């Protein structure tokens, strides 16, 4: 018998790279929550090099009020990348779904 403890979903909504940075947006699920995050990892030698960014929205699964992972994924895919964070927050507020959102920045001295 095999235990599937980590059978949670993870979908990439956007990934791009240029000479300045690596950008990626991910919707993922854990045991207790669904998290959407946008990441920017700057490359060495740029003004923001060493500074990494992650903006995220976490929603507890037991507070989704019927909203499903698939519905969130479809909504995010159908929204322009530049507007995803704000429109997702607006959707959650409209449906009275509590969420946690934050912008993290940290320095990576290896860059």
C-alpha cells in the first residue's frame, strides 16, 4: 500500500525570463490552504539584483464557501497577468472569503 501524502495540485500560470529576472506565478494547494503567488527573482548585475520578491494570497480551504481550486485556477487564467492579484483579492472580498495577502522582499547575497 502506498500512501499519497503529497498528492496536492500545483499549476504554473506564468513563467518568463529575460536578461533582468526570472518571473513565475504559481497556484498551489496544501493540506489546509490554496495559495497564489507571483515571484520575481532578479539576475546578477541589475539594480534590484539580490532582492527577490514574492506577492501571495493564501486562503484556508475550510473558508472557501464552495469556491474550488479549479474555479480559482480558471479565474486566474482568464485574468490578465498584470491584474491577477488585485482581481483575485476583489473576488475573495466580494464572496466574503477571508484571506491573507502580503508582499515579501528579501535579499539573496548569492546573486
